[in-house]
C-alpha cells in the first residue's frame, strides 16, 4: 500500500508518500480501506518527534482518525462485515491506504455524510464526550467554558453542549473566530487578545471548563469556577507546571482532572464508542450535530495540511482524502 510516512523528525516536508506493508487484521480487528483521515495537533507533535506512537502502532505513520470501507474482518469480529462504511478512532496509522483497528473503536458513517465529514469527528467527539460529559458530568442548565472554541474540539464541544441543554461560552483569538463560534451555537465568546476571560466571567462564573491551554490559565480557571465546579484538561500547550491555589480548590470543592485518549485501553474506547452510538449518533441523525470541515487536502498534500494546522488560521477540522496517487491496491 501507499502511506504518508514521517521520514524523520522535522517540518511538514518530512511527510512523504512511500510504499509500506499493508497491515493485516488481528482476530478482533477490521481492515479499513481509508477514504479520508482527520488531521490533529497530535499528528504535528508526532511529526516533530514529541509524541511517539504507543506500542503496536506504526511509529512513522500519523493519523488518529479515519473513515472508509471495511474490506476484511478478523475471525472474531461480530460487529462489522466487508462493505460497511465506518469511521474509527485510531492510535495511529490513519494517513495510509489501509489501517487496522479494533472493531469496538468503529462507528457507522452517519447517513448522508461524506467520508471526509465522517473522518473529521472520531477524535473530537470521543474526546469531548469522554471529558466534558463522562468525566466532568456537564448537565442541562449548567454553564460550560471552552478554551480554543474555534478548534475542532471546540466546535464539537459547542454543538454537544448546546444539544444537551448547557450554556456555552468560548475563548478565541479573533473576532472572525468568535463570530464563527456563535454561528455554531455558542452563546458568547471572549477574544483573549483584547479581553481577560477571568474578568469577564468573574461575577457569573461557570460550572465546567474544558482547557487545552494550560499554563497561567489554571489560576484564572479556578477563580471563575462556581462551587463544585469541574476543570478538565486535555492538553497544556502553554505549560504543564503552573502554580495552583489549593485553598481555592478546597473552599469551593472543585474538581481538577484531565485525560489522554490515545494510550487508553481498548475496553475503555469500546465502552466510549458504545455510549456515543447510543447518545451522540441520535443527535447527528436529528441534525443537532454537524461536521465542521474547514479544508480538505489530498493525502499527497499532507505537508500543506500540516502547515495550515500550525498556522491556526483554520476554524474547525482539516481533513486528508484519498487521491489517485494513493490508489495502488493492497500490494
């Protein structure tokens, strides 16, 4: 098969189209002919040599989510059959013609969605559902603050938060991104370049915060959380070791938590997928959650896709799609 390979740690141009052995599914795995793959910041980190793949996953092929058609099933697979159209959460390997994945990490492509649209949601929906709803327990009537509101994660959190009856406030880096978030359903936005979100939200407060920034945001987050508030970290792009006011946590009975998804055990990912199929997929079919694809590139333009990701100009998701140079068969 053909794959987009990280030839060495470095800039986007180290991503190159190469021949690569076609993976074979294990007993509880399916082999997917990849039609599209989502691009995530974790892919950028892996390309730079800062986020190695877990054991058993191709170390030199990025890609944490994909959509395509099942072409082969392991002997123990019961959930899928060849010809099924699926999207899947991966631990890596998505930038390729074919990828194997455990059957329980796949979900059906929503009716009427393209493969590019379907490939844009596994990483974001798995992450938001796990952290905002399962871990933080966001409920109807509560107030959610999402840092990085115009990202793929952010737009997913806006849509799911609103669908579940919450009020959603986001932080963004421009008026354009703020207005886009409002169009996706946010109730308000704060431009962090011209406003201090701590000052804006200090009086009213929030119940749940989804933070991918880290650093000095910690103290500000704790200040604006209401009693019994929950702060969930999914990244710390601005630093891992900020000071923390423990007395604030104690007096307000706050919960500070977080998680990573890539290295979690299969049983957890399978449970998460089943919960999403029951609770999120009906929202999709009802039109309450829509794909937020900002740009689509052919696989062979993966370097350009990474340049766009690193520029942070995008609003929503960046997706790679299969193109003629990738169509070489399974050899």
